[in-house]
C-alpha cells in the first residue's frame, strides 16, 4: 500500500446538535500520495476472499463492539450516490465477504465509541472491479447533492491513488433534523474508500458515532488496516 496523509489541520468535526442555522459544509480532509519511494512499489495481490482478509476485531481499537458480517439490508445501502439499484459490476461478482463493527481509538477515560465501519471485499470476473470504481466516479459526478427524506447529502471526491491499482476517497456531508426541540439540526461527515487491487476491490465506509463526523485519522487507520489484511 502506498501511504497517504489525511490533513488533520483542516478537519472540522460537525458533531452534536445546533440551532437551525445555515452552516457551511465542514472543510474536508485532503488526501495525497506520499513521495515516491526510491525502490519499486511491491505488487499487491488479494488472495482467496475469506473472513480473515477483512478487518478484524483487533483493528477496531479498544473493545470494539458488534463485530460480524454485514446484514443484507445494509450491504444494499453501500452504493454510489443516488443509485437506486445495483450497478453492472454486481453481476460480475465471484465472491464477497463483509465485516462491520463499532470502533474506538480514543484513549481512556473515554468510554464512547468513535464510530462504525462497514467493509466489503469482493472478487470480480472480467472487468467487474474496474466497473465498480467507474460506478462510484460516475455517481459522485452525476449526483454531488441529493435530498434524503428531510435531510441532504453532499458528496465530494477528496483524493485518489493512495492505495492499490486504483483508489478514491469520497466524503459525504449529511445534514438533517436531530433529536431535540423543533428546528434542531445536525451536520456530520462520513467517508467511503473504494480501492481496486487487481480483480478485487475493497469498499470501506466509515461513520462517526451517532450524529458526529468520522475523524480523518481514524479513516486513515482503518483504510491501512483493511488493505494490509486483504493483501496479507
């Protein structure tokens, strides 16, 4: 995996509840490839698609919760922006494994989880993995803003080329009504990394806890762990 840096200095965590104001989107973390190494980058290969090639409990920090396979109804929500049905890549699946858990990297005495992570690791036939990446590119281009119920979602490609043969990192700024007095709103950002490694692909979706934003450093940590597990 080629290391990448998430610029924490521009992080704006949109957490908690606020009065109904027209708040601007939180500045997004940027992602950039590390300087070229003096020696050739090793070719990464994903072996058989098995549960041990997914994120493991140990990758979730302190006492992660709810580790297991994703339920079908949640798998169906991991789609490009505005997609109402599975893309053409789904017909080319050879094998898929999934994992989900609540993670916690914050040090004690905090006992609150930092967020949730969902992972799908899939092998495709023919050009299925390439099609998957293209579907996410097309989704963000065609649907950067969408209305979801009484809220909105704004999608932005933050960076590319940070892992595998192809990779993109997408941020989704979610706003809507929050629990509390009428007019209480929330604003939170989650991230989706799509990483193609040969004929396989990782889709990693990282949320903050409840109505808070995921921390860029947590996203980086989970992406690195997912690629390392898949190519071990």
